[in-house]
């Protein structure tokens, strides 16, 4: 308001200068015209001189007074002007300081926002709304695009992507700019310098204060790894579900496999109770019961074997082996079964005798070939089954390559990758139709690898399958498997007899069975149902020759009972007998003080040979 009431400082000075000039002009005119006027009016020169002196003095006094007033006023105004200038200078300085503070804050804020912008892990970019050229990129965007910011700014999508892809991006950008809603692209596939990337992108239009669209903001998250993890999780889920289905199918199959021989055992055992059975029928029923028992034992052995393999406890029994003899034995063994199905059974390749003798685990090689031929018989209804072996040499080392070929149902491509996994059979939907636990090929593969070889197959659905496997002709075994050397033959001598035997067994049928097996070589049989009872009997009968010690008994188990017996009797022969069948169970029994170990089900011949081994004279 004061600026409006008072004229500007420069204008005031100009006005005062004008007044002074006018004053001097008027003074000059006054002097000039007054002299003429007075010269005309007054003729007396003396009076006229005095009047002129008086007039000049008056003019000087008035001029001095006016000049004094003028200078004083001017100085006051100058002082005020100086004060005003100082005030305004101070105000300007304060404003400058405030402006500098504001600039510093703005710079700090810009630096702060730029740091945030650059440290956002997702790609962030800004495009001009008019020409869709990039105006800003963060560091994540630089890294993702594989270009520096300077190379990106001012460019558009057509400078970095094929025209079709750039057209797609441009169309999406225009769609966003013409809408008030953001655009979300769930999966955006981009081809970068580092390969194919998958982005999750969100684009939104940025407007000024007047509501005019100025920029397009884009935020893209690289979800390539997430999608890979997602795929892996889906795969893992599928595998888990498949594993669950396979285990369910395995349990159903196992139930069938166990119940079938159990049906033969229990059913024909019941029939044996019938009176007036002929000797022929009795023998037939007994044979069926025995075959059913062997079948059930094979099932249990499969489960035990796969457990041993997974635990790394499978033993390897190295012996001199003649491959041709084994192939001939297997051919003779399976020929009746194969021909009974109306199939041809062929041996195509055998080895020269000099190449046929190697050192390997005969039983595992036999198991491998047996499993493969059994599978071929099981899944072949027409045609032939062929197997053989020949020597191949690679890098100066020899390998024996075996094969088993059939004209059966074949295996589909998707099953070939998993056929060696546990519980897998070629036709899962018809799992109940064919006998088998689904462990055979898994065990076969493990055996081949233990022997230092590899196994693979070639198959066409509806045509047939060929399984190949190799083993070294001079085998070198993996360290983690225990190697069992050939057992030394038993020394010849008198067969043990008239033995005083203690049978420590809590299961009454098992105790009865064992007593019948050793009855012929015993003079006295004593039984104990607990480990504690077995220790007491042994203490009271120091003349015992043999203790058949069950491992799993009440009160005191077989291991502890053996340890206690060894404290006072070092000589009695103790043979552990148990349903536990893993190799470490045998070692655990030996460590406890047993002389040997036999696993259930116990065969009479095996038990008597074991007794003879330790008690023959």
C-alpha cells in the first residue's frame, strides 16, 4: 500500500529536478522582466539601484531558503531512500537465503528421490506422452535393457525391439494414455541380451495440475525366476502326487501280492486238516503251500533289498563266474515257462570261453537277468524272448553288454524315463492284473550300478522292448559297498549230533519248528521264552553245546542276553536267529557275541549246515 501512496523513488527525484529548473527559469524571467518594468516605472537611478539591490537580496534570500529547503528535503529523501534500500537489501538477502535453503532442500529431495528411484529393484521408466520416447530410466532398467541411461533417453521401443513387439508396446501405451485406469500385464515376454525374460508390468498415465496427460510411468518386475520356481513347484507337486499315486498303487498291489500267496498257504493248510486225504493230494497241497511261501518270501526280499540299497548296505559277493554257464542255466530254468506261454526263447550271443570267465557277484548278475526275463515273460503274450551277451571295448577297457529283448506290450515314451523308479510298472492302470511289487526294475538298476555298469532300454509301444546293461569284464566295485569274499568250504568231519540245545524263542510256532529241525542231532532240547530266562538256563546248564537265540524277545532282547552269557560262558556256540534281515543286523549280532546269524524264514538245510560249520568234529 505504501508503494502505491508514494511515488517511486526515481520518479520523486525527477519531479524535484523539474521544480528546481522551473524555479530558476522563473527567477531568471523575474529578474529580466522586473528590471525592464522598474526601469520604465522608476526614473530615479539611485532609487532604482537600491530597488535592484533589494530585489537581488530578496531573490538571494528566497533562493537560499528554497535551496536550503530543497537540499534538506533532498537529503532526507536520500536518507529515507538509503534506509529503504537497506531494508529491501536485507529483505532480498533473507529471501536469497530462504531461496538457497529451498534450492538445497529441493536438491536434497531430488537426490533422495533419485536414490530411491535408482535403488528400486524393479525396472522403472518414464515416457513422454506425445512421442512415447523415454525420458527417465532407473538403474534396474539400465541393467535389464543392457544399455546405459544415456543410450536409452530420447529413444523409443522401436530402437530396441522388433517392429511387431514395438507395435504391441506402443498400442498398450496409447491404451493407457487414453484411459484413467492403469494397465496391468501379468506376463510380458521380453527378449533381452541375457535371454528371454518374463515381466510383470504396470503402466499408468501421469497428469499435470491441469489434468493434462504429460507422461507414461511404467514399472516392470522381472518374474523369470519366480516363474521358474513356480514351474519347479508345479513339477514337484506333480511328482509328489505321482509318488503318492504310485505308493497307493504299490500298497494295493502289495496287498494283492501278499494276500494271494497267503490265500494259498492258509487255504491249503485248512484243506490238509480234512480227513481221508490221499497221499497224492496231501503232497500236492504241501507243494502249493511251499510255492506260496516262496512267493511271499520273494516279495519280502524285494522290499528288504530296496531298503538295503537305499541305506547303502547292500553287500557284494565277488566270485569267479562263468558268464556262459550262467546264461545257459537261466535259459534252461526259464525255457519251460516261456514255451508254456507259446513263446520262442532264444539265446543269440554267447562269449568265447576265454572271455566268459570274470570276477563278479554271480547272484546279483543272476538277479538282474532273472528280473529282466521275468518282466519279458510277464508282458509278452505273442512272439519271442531273446537274450545274450557280448564283449565291447571302450578306451582300452572291456565291458560285457547284456540284452533282453521281447515282442511284448512295449513301454510308452513318457514311462521310459521313470520305469526304473520304485513302484513303477508300464501299465499303472492295470497294476493289479500282473504279479509284481513294482520294485524289480529299481532293484535291477541298483544292482547294475553296484557292479559298475549302467542300464537303459529301447522300446516301442505295441512292438516290444529291449533292455541293455553293461558290467566291467574286470570289475572294480564302489567303496561304499561291503565286499564279501568266497566263503571257505567246511572242513570235513563227523556231523555234529547228540547236542544239548537251548532254543530261546518267544514265538511258539517258531520254537516248535526249530525243535523239529534240530531234533535229529540233539540229545536234549531246552526252550526259553525270554532273554532273561535264556541267561538263567545257560548259567544252570554249563554243558550246553548250542544256543539258537532269537533277537526280539520280551524282558531282555537277544543281543543283551548274549552279552550276559558271554560274561560267564565263552565257549558255547550261539547262533542268532531273527526276522531282521539286513546286513547290519548280522554284524550287530556278531558284535554282541554270537558266533553266526541266520534270518527267518529258516530252512532246515541252511540251519543244519550252519550248525555243522561251528560244531563238526
